[in-house]
């Protein structure tokens, strides 16, 4: 919800908590992609967090259809 409204700080806070506490969530790969996108939209000061979210998606969900997008 927050991501679609452009509230990237709120979205990143909720997505980070969700991916940390519920790694077996059925859409964790999508949550990590949106987490990386949220951090990316907040500017260069949090670029390392964005990269970390994308790397986690690639490393932990290698069969996800979102891996190619995360690698970009």
C-alpha cells in the first residue's frame, strides 16, 4: 500500500520488518524487490541498503522470476 502511494520510507520500514521476521512468506521475493526499489527511490544515501535487498533476493530465492529484475 505505502509503496504504491509513494511513501517509500514507510514502505521500506514495513517491508524490512516483514522480510526479517517472516522469511518463509510466500511473496518474500516480491517484498525484497519492492524493498530494494523503495530504498532506491530514497536517494544515494541508502543505496547500499537497496543493493543489499536485491542481493538477498538473488541469493535466497534463485528460482524466483524476479531475479533478473533484481540483478539489473
